[in-house]
């Protein structure tokens, strides 16, 4: 009887040990993948809806649209990309995203001084009699240039564009033709020094696209947009 009881206890111990070993060998649960989650700060309609569709269909991203008055630093955490539309009020964006380790594409150039992309007042717009449709590619070898070079029509017809004067560490991709200091596409690599002297917490890009001009974009313009998304998220090195 004692022998049988001992055998039963031994068998139970072996089963317990085996179960523990299986638990230890089991892989840990995979971390939540936010690389394909985009936060679009703007409006739920118009040109912003076109951008959201592009992010979904071209880049396979899950897009959340939030108004400028509702977004907070806390609510922006956990995304793989933040896109700040030109449709927002820059005063409501301020520096909400500059300490987040999340890449940001800023189309609202009036926010450029507030977030340190450019010096104070070193930004502007091409509109009215100065409206234009072309940009000058300055760094054709960079992934952000999408393989384009020289003077490129990014709009089908003259339209509104944003630009700013970047800091020394910026990667300048495209400028207003004939105005070298006015960059319409430029970026800061993570850890680089911005115009404000602050280090970029993640990749940051200033992009020229005015709200309402999405339907005016050429194929080349969309290539530049796609390249911005890919570089910002790290899918293009």
C-alpha cells in the first residue's frame, strides 16, 4: 500500500514538473503592434478624409481622426504615426507631440515655430497671386524624395502650399523654386537638433500640403506623401 502511494506521489510530481517546464517554454505574448495605427489630427471629412483613405488603402493603416480641440498628449500615445493636417488651429496643437516617441508629419506650417521645426516667424504660404504647383527637389537620393529630381509639379494647377525655414540639422528635400531658404518638405531624424535647439524625440517632417489641395495633387505629389509616411514610420530607411 505504501509502495503504491509512493508511486502515485512520484507520478504527480513528474506531471507538475512537466507542466511547469511547458509554461516556462511557452513564448511570451507578443506586444501590441501599433506600427499600423495612425492618428490624423484634423476633420472628419473634406481633404482630411482623402488623406485618411490614402493611409488606409495605400499603407494599410488603421486611421483614427480626432479634432484639434480634443487631442491630448496622452491620447496620442500608442500610435505608429501622427499626421497634423493644415486644417487644424495651430494654437490648439502647440507642443503636444514633441516629447512623444511617435513620428509626426506636420502639414500645418504655422505650428513650425511652436514645435521647434523652424525659427520664430520663419514660415509662410504660397497662395493667391503667389500660388504655385511645382517644387524643387534638393536631395534626390534620400528616400523622402521618392526617386524624384529637379523641378516637379506636385499640383495639377496652381494651389496653396506651406513652407518654413529649417534648422541646420534638418534634411531638406524640396524647396520653393528660386527660394532656397523656403523648404516645403524637410525632416529631422530622431535625436537630431531642431531649430529650437531641442532634440527630436522621433522622426518629424514638415510637409507642404494645404487642406483642400488633396484633389489637386499629382501622381508625383502623392509619391512624396507616400514617401513621407514610409520614412516616418521606418518602412523606408
